[in-house]
């Protein structure tokens, strides 16, 4: 029994703080998402589940993956499950604002310096805490990913895509790592992280736009397992995943970190790469008549 989870970050308008600000994909981001969709569709097997942040830049990326699967003749089609817990970090007051410049001779970032000066002002909303992001990541793993890992014992494999954002993905990865027992996680040869005790695995580094983390999750046991869930479980009730550790029969193989093969040969759209993508704009192919065959 084999299940694969592919984790993907997203492209944003990088000049501004775009956490939960619902900025659209850039022109370059659309090209990257389409490339990724074609690349995954050409691989072994078809996506069975697609989870995405409900922010439109992630949703559009997920839809590009789905569209490529459909063109590949996949049936039945999965749906894109949009989840607020997969949103990027909320930058609060700083959403949509340019980053503040670091003060000279200061160890604090420009935003941190500004926060200390203004955090007590009425209406000031602070940046979402690391603890809040960890709680959200744990909710996703406990409520969505872990049941998928445990719930399918047929010969059919689950191939799962998780489309989210750079900062929250780092916390999501550590939540996934946290449900596996020690010494049940292995790296593909040549990957640039890891150590004998596995501690380095917690920090894989950042993801490029549409760079992906590819995991193979397998089980040597064919037995049936039951997952007990509490209805309407809140984030606070799932603030730790210690009680959700999988049996040691489950193994995770890290096949790829920040995979970018799909971007080979893709040049930046000159002059418009960071511009907002216009869905109403026609592609050049639409201006040419198709030749009838036969």
C-alpha cells in the first residue's frame, strides 16, 4: 500500500506583505502553475485528493493541477477542497503594506521596530503568532491528512496534493513529520538535509514559487485501523499531534525537496511577470484557426 503526498507553495506579488491578503496570481505565477500541472500529470498515477488554501492564488494553482489531470484523461476527477487552515500567516496591520526598512545599527527588522512603536495603538492588529500557525497546521494533519493515511487499505493508492504558502508550509511539514515515529523517515540519496538523529529534517529550507515537496508514505501492515474523532474539534483541542503518532509500520520517504524540474527552460515574462494575471486575456493560440483533419 503506497500513498504519496505532494506539498506545494505559491507565487505572490512579492513587493508587499501578502499573507491573508487575497492577492491574485501574477502572470509568471500562472505560467509556473501550468508547468507544474503538466509535470505532475505526466508522472505515475493521478491525483486523488487536492487540498488548497482558500486564498485565490492557491486556489488557482490547485485548479491548474486539476485542469492538467483532466486533460490527461483522469476519471473520476477529484475536487479542490479549500481550507482556511492552509492560509498563509496573517500579517495583521502589515497586510498589503511595503516592508519597513531596518533601522541602522538595529538587530530588529523594520517591521519589528515599527511594531514596538505602534502595538499599543487602537486598532493595531499584530502579526499572527507561530503558535497559531502550528495549531492550524496540526488541525489539517489531524483532520484531513492522517485519516487519509490510515483509512485506505485497498490496492488503490492515494496521491494527494496540498497547495499552500511558504511560511505556513514550513509549519505544516513539521506537523507531518511529527506524526511519524523516529527512524521511520528516510531521505532520497543526494537530498541536502538530514542527519543521523533526524533533527535536521525539521528545517528543510524555503520553497521556490511552485517548488514542491514530494513524500511517499507506505505501510507494511494490511490490518484495519480505526480513527476516533471528536465532532467540531477546535484548533485549541488539536494544539499538539503527540497523540496522533502513527504506528511504526508506517514509513515516510522524502523523494524531493523544493522540486523545480517543471520550471526548466521557463523564462520570466519580460515586463509583465509580476503583473496581475488577467483571466479574460486570450492566449495567442486563440487567434489562429485550427486546421481540420480528415
